[in-house]
């Protein structure tokens, strides 16, 4: 029988609805980050760097790009005959067919997959966080405490604690109480959505709560285990960790990569971040260009100026164009004379000559005030923006737009253009 000490289950099926048009056609873990990477690269790289060679990736929403990116796991050395990486979408059973309806329900539906490795421990991960963590150290902590469950946790600002599940511990970090997104938090020690379970404990809880609608770890599994006297400990993480669940946090995390002293280091040879890399020509920066505090990925051609920005692979920036404080994803074409200020531009976008983007004063979104609350222009993939138009701040654009979509050549701050079929 196959025997693995610990396997990982990576939850990567979420839409990431608060990233707006960025996730209209792609799962959140497949969104680009830091130029050439995808968000899911970080937990996958953490696994192989931690010595975990068996990873189940649970997909659901818009999985095509994610499946293509992961492939058979070659970039992460996860192409194994026994173990390796397995993509686990929902599937039809003999009695019923159902989507994953919660984080724990998704794990429950793959109980046979986990059982096939006869693990001692199961590591539960989210596919949408940016961090580096040695899970082997966390497992040693789990063993030392003779724990049934260990929850990775990190201190967060008190004003943000209500966004997370928070834990209340004793002096030995044993968890006394767990509150999922409390209105009035009594602790600022937040769960990172990373759990190590002793497999018998997890299996019993999953089966016991299998009829629970939308069964979730924070709302159901952890409280059930706590009520039944299981030993649950908090493993306090001291490093960099970023939940890139909003446009603001996603933009900030990318911009931190180009700080003079980056708080999150992509160049650490001790803990490499691996990704699927296409064979591309080197970057080209013309003699007339200025580039300052920016990351320029392979295959890009820069004929204008780039300041404090992240430029993806295969990007073309025209003569006289200026890109500032922006994230430009793969294969974007920016025309001559364009000015891009504080924007997130998704893959395969074409921006015409002399477009001015991110101009004027901030205004409240007329499209979705829950998502678009920052002074960032957000452009969905495969969008076309015609030449000679001016676009304000806090704007969402998706689809092939034409001059007639911009009255008097202008889209004001807070406005939006979402073409049919591109709604989010």
C-alpha cells in the first residue's frame, strides 16, 4: 500500500469576485502576479520546497487556464509516478452530481483520493495567498504539541480582524476559542486558511458533517472538532503573507515587489518560486526609454517610459508612452503616446495611441461599490480601447470598446464599460 506522511490539498476553485473584471474569465489562483508568475505558484512552490510531493488541486470556477498552467506539475518537480500533482474537479457520482459547495465539502468529495495515500497528516491550503512558508516546520510544531489540528495564524491590524477567522489561545498557543469573521473581534490573531489535520480526525469530521450544507472549515469543521475536545493549536507565522482578495490588496502586493528594499523577495535562491515558463526572447528596452523601479518580464519591448510598475511577458509599450504605478499583464499592447496611471491591465489588451488612463479626481463607482473602491483603473482581458480617449480613475472596462462608447472621447471617474458576455 502507498504510504505518505503528509499530503496537501490545495483549494483553487474560487472565483475571487472582489477582483472584478480580472476574474471574469479566469479563476483567482490563475491571475498573474509579479510579472511572470500566477498566484497559485506560491503555495505549489511552498509544497515542493517543504518536501511535500503529493498535492491535490481542487478546481471548479473557470478551470481551463489553471489546468493548462499546472499541467502535470513539471515546473514544481511534481510530475511523479506516485503522488505528484493531481487536478481534482467536481465529478459525477453514481447517485448524484454536485458542485463543491464549501471548502470542507470540496475536501470531503475527494476523501477517496486522500485515503489512497494512507497519510498520517493532511495539509489544507488556499490557492490565493502570496507568502513563503516551510510546512515541514509547521508539521514539526504539530507533532511536538501532539495536536489533532494546527492552524497557521498571523497577527493582523485590529481594524482588519473582522475579515478573518480569529483564534483565542492560552499561553501555550492552544486554541480556546475560534470565531469566524466576528463583528467585534476579541483577538487579532487571524487564521491564514492553512491547516494541518491528523488524518483520522479530519476523516471523521468530514464524514460526520457530510450532510451539512456548504460545509466549511472555519464555520463547521473547526468548531465541531473543538466542541468534541480535539487538541487544536495555533502556529504563529512571522513572515510575509498577503491575502490578495481585493483590487487594492492585489495592487499593493505587486507594488511591494518594486520597493527599493522589497518586503517580499522573489530572488531568494534558498526558497525559489517556480512557474510555467514559455520560451520567449529577452526584454528589449530602447535607447529613448526610461525605466525606474520596475519589473520587466521576458519578451517585452519597451519604447516608452515605465515607472514603479510590473510589466508581464510579451508586452509592447509604444514610443512616447508613459506607464506609472501600474500592473500590465501578458501580451498587452500600449500604443504610442499613451499615458497609463495606476491601472491593472489584464492579458491580451490593446490600448490605442494617445489614450490617457487614470486621469482626474477619484469618484465612487457607478458599477459595483463593493469591488471598485480604489483609485485604480481595472481592464479585463481581451479588451480593446480605441485611440485618443481619456479615462478617469476607479473605472472598470471589459470587452472590445469603440469610440462611440466614450462620449466626447471621455469615460469619467467611477464609470464603466462592460460589454455583453463580459459581466462579472
